[in-house]
C-alpha cells in the first residue's frame, strides 16, 4: 500500500511539473490529480468545493449577485456574516474573505480625528512588531503564536490586540458598554440612507488627503522566507 502511494505521488509530481499556467487556470487540474494520487476518485468526490469565480463582464449573473441586482449592499445589510456569506468564495467548506466583496462594503469610521487615525495605525504597527519579535525569539509559527491566547494569565499578544481594539472603538465612537455588532449595523443603515439621498459618506480607506498617506505607510509587511540556492 505504501509503495502504491509513493508511486502515485511520484506520478503526480511529474504531472505537476508540466503545468505552465497561473494559479487560477491550473488549480483545479492540480487539485484533482492530487486527490486522485491519494486514492480518491477526484477532487469533487473527496468533498472539496472550488472557489466562486466572479465574471467581470457587465450583466453577468455573478457580478449582479455582488452588486445586489443594482442595490448597494449597505442598504440590504443585516449582520456582518449574513452579508458576507453570499458574496465570499469557499475553500473546502470554509468561507473566505475577499477585499473587494467584503471589506470594501463594510462601514468605516465616518468622522475620525487625525489623532484617532494615528492611534489605530500605531497600535497596528506595534502589534505586528510584537508578533514578529515573539515569533523570531521563540521560533513560533503564526498559528503557534496565536494558540498562546488559549492559555490563561497575562499575554503581551492579548494586551496588544486589546490596545488596537480600543483604538478602533475610539475611531468609530463605540462606547465600552455598546455592542459593536449592533453599532456597526446601525452605521451601515445610516450610510446606506445617506448614499440613497445623494449625500457623501466616508468610504473604505485612509480618510486623509493623498499627500498625508505617506506618513501612515510602513514597510513592515509580511515577507516571504528566503530560499537557499539548490
């Protein structure tokens, strides 16, 4: 049995090396062959669900679904997940966030001050710095790092997230005793009403003039690991 699996995987590797397209064009063929190598009849038979692809052609059913048949999503929004679920794609049976169909339709703080914006940015940078340093020092993966939150007691990562949460609540104007989901739903509906009336709202993104964006731009993005030469 082990020898058969080894042979099947070797055959799969030879096939994978022949693929020349990008991820979107070759992913289904790659996964189908992989599941067959593991002994399944195919990827669908194994229970996988492929990503929901959005056609860009005007009038396409997929594009109309995201547009809500011409009605802005904010006007129809209920709870966040209720709006997220029909617009996301899936991986296996899991729902997957996409930046243009989920995050960009979420209501952003409407009147944050410059100091509040700065506080959110600084808290976010501090959180990422803490994660990098802890992962480097303790040789943790990101998953391993966040599993420490399951333990009781003090945790610098938990404290850093709490500071970021507090900064975001302040930017939105959410009081400590207010349910954030209820607040955001109310804000969602208010934004939809303003848009319908032709009034301006603060859209997703940094709510400052473009000339000020550089002050809030950092280079502490996730970097791919360096690969040694063969």
